[in-house]
C-alpha cells in the first residue's frame, strides 16, 4: 500500500459521501412517490471490476443486486464509453429481482482509464404488464409482468437514446412518471461521476483506485475477524410459505447454516437467486457487524448454496412479480435458525412481509389516473433484552417509509380513515414483548378502483422464542359500502372496488421472547396504560391484575391453545 492511512480514510468517507449525495439526488428529482416518499431504491459505486465499494442507505434487499448488475454489464456490454448508461431489469441474471426494479449503470473514466462504476436501482411505478403497477399476485409467467430491458443503452455518450425512451413510454400506463424516473436515476449517476472526478483531480486516479481495493480488502478482514468472535456450529430451521396466489401451497422451506471461524455457508433454501443473496446477506451483516458500511468485500466469507429450479430460485420464464416475499422468507429462515445462538442481536419472528399494496384509481377531483404503490410496516419480534419495535418496515425494505396520510389523500384522492396500532390479545406476549402491527384504512372516493396485494405471513404467524408467544398474521379486508361484512385475504389481484368501499390493511404483531409471566409488573402496567395490551392480557397472560375493564381490544386473539413454536416443540 503506497498511500498513507489518513488519506485512505479520507477517501473511504468520501466514497460514502458520494453515495449519500446520489441517494439525496434521486430522492429529490424522482417523479414517483414510491421513490421520493417510500425510498424504494438503492445507489452505490464500484471499482472497475464491479465490486461494490459503498452503498447509500435504502433498500436492504439491494445488498446483492447492485454489484451483480455492474458485473453483468461488464460481461454483456462491450465497448463502453464515457457518458454511456446501461438500463436493465432482467430478473434472472445480473442482480435482477422483478421487472419493476430498474437498474442504471454508468462507467466512470478518468482521462482514458476506467476507474469505476456508478449504479442506481429503483422501483418504477409502471413498466407495463397485465396489471396496473406492473406487479401482480396471479401472473403465470414473466411476460405478463411488464417490459423487459436486457442490458441496453439508455444513454450513449451522454445523450438519451430516443428509441429506448419511446419504448418505455409506449409500454407504461404512466409514461411521464416512467421517463421522469429514468432521468432522475441517470442524473444521480452523473453526480457520482462528477465527485469521483474531483477526487481524482485532488488525489490522483491511482490513489483513488488503490483506495477502492484497500476498502474491499479491509471489509473482508473485518468480516472474518467478526466471524471469529461469534458462536460457531450448524443451525437449521424450517417453515412454510403462504400460498402462491394461484391456489397452490403452502410450500415447505428450510435452511441449513454452518458457521466456522472463517466463513458462513447457507443452503439449500428456495428463493430467487438475487433475492436469496440479498436476504442472506442482510442476516450475515446483522450477526457480524451491522454498523460498518456494507461492501462486496464484506460478503466474501459468505457462501450460499441453492439448487436451480427450486420454488424460489426461479428460472425463466417463471413469474417473479412478488419476489420480495421470497427474499423476506430467506432472511427469516436464516434468522430463525440463528436466533437462539444470537439472543442479543437477532429477535424473535417479525411480520416479515413487504405487504406490498397497489391501488389503481381515478382521482375524484381531477379525473387523473393514479396508482398508489407502497409497503406496509408491521410488528418486529422481541430479543432477549428488548421489546420488539412497533410499526417498522420489513427487514428487506431497510430505510423505507409508507406514504404519509396527507400525501395519500392529496395525491390519490382517497380518505385515510384510520392509522393506528393493531392490538391482538395474546399475540407476541413474552418476557420481552413483540412489537405491534398497524391497521390502515382507505376509503374509496372515486367510482371504480382496483386493489392488488401480495402479502406473506397471512397463514403462518411470526414465531416466538424461548417460551414467547407467536405473533399475529397479516391480512387485508375489503368492506363494501353499506355492509358490515368483511372479505379477508392475503393475496389477491385486481379486486374491484366501488365508491364508498373500505380497504383495511392489517399487519401482524411480532413474536415474543421468554415466558410472559416473567415480565416485570411495571412494564406490563406501562403497556396497559399505553394501550399496547388489554386488561385481559395483563391479568390472564402476564398475571398482573388490571384495575377496571379495558375496551381497547378490537377482537379476540389467536384461537385457544395456540402456543408459540417453542412451546409446541416441548
């Protein structure tokens, strides 16, 4: 190493600052609320070989795909020149997830030498397909899910390719939004190029390139050191996915995790490959060091084994619109296997679903066609030392948000009639209590609308640990105008809605940790005072008498005799 340590540290922080600036640039210029409000995107820079050096905060599920899409660009697009931008959303190679997640890659040159790449991957609201929003719960193959972009030029030498723009516009129900997101993503790549050029001008291109390599190697060293300090052994877990939206399932899934002093091996497990990589990397980062910035170097000690052609390692042309539920299941399986060995770092089971929701409707005031696409937060599991978090987005969604009530009402012309914690008696009870899910209600104010949802953990609730109780499942209800009866489901496509209908979105409570009877009385009373549990919960589940009747519960909890997975195994 010819560059001094202080300069390398300055450059490392500089790379992180570039990724953060890319992130803010894309957020502020995007046309889609799913990007500028929800933050469903990821950005990063890589070295000339395509190894990710730093990544901006955003979707944890993009921990794998960003580096892969750059390396696939190198392999599939020869003759790259300054100013070129490659666009891709191939779900089956190069870090692809589903067609809505569109990646842009820009090579960065200093003088005549390639020094690195900038990449951005974002969820575009509309890329065509049979359903509004370009994802669905009942597609039979990928051809029904939207436009495929197989690593083609979106820009050549800095100029947009008009034919690609025309194809994008012709295949989108919201062409202005789609082209706006294309421009916003391309602009954030220019930010990265400009800042890297400034670095090269100040420190020299050789020093900048060397710093990238040192950062990757240092990340690997830190990961291996962390592995040496954590429990070693073999860990297993099994579970069931929900049904697939076409009437098939549930399906059994399982994982086998082996931790040695130098590496972690995971397999076999059913998932789409990019989703599997992202899901497993998320847990690997959690058990090693969740604070140190992620790079591709950090994951060199991680090996993933998964047979091709299994349920979640889909091969073309299998449908992948709701791939995120497989990614969440991959994380949850590895998490479940390792949780007993990492009681301070890994919690009990969480609601573990993106709970993706799409509502296509006409704005009642403007007549404009609109499309609400968003995730839903839910309850996380408890750890040995801490109660679960309330109303937090799923592990794969990372630093994302829901659409604010005011934005939803103004932009989409719906009325949000309720947004609150969902209190389910007995769910997530434990010495440390699972976090509560949420209930969110949308009233339809236009003549017609279409609802599509693809939610996991609808049939199988989050698991408890060490005697803690299971949480509660996720579900969606539709209450027709003038009726009190509710239609309940977890996956559905194009559910027709009419003026006055109510859509109720309910996410689950996380699993509890430890025997509920061991919870401190003061904490039980605080939960009762805050409305997190009911008086009956306090008395019957926790053994702490409550004064007076408590009427906060909306409905009874899990069926009698429903115990946690830990209790059922005894």
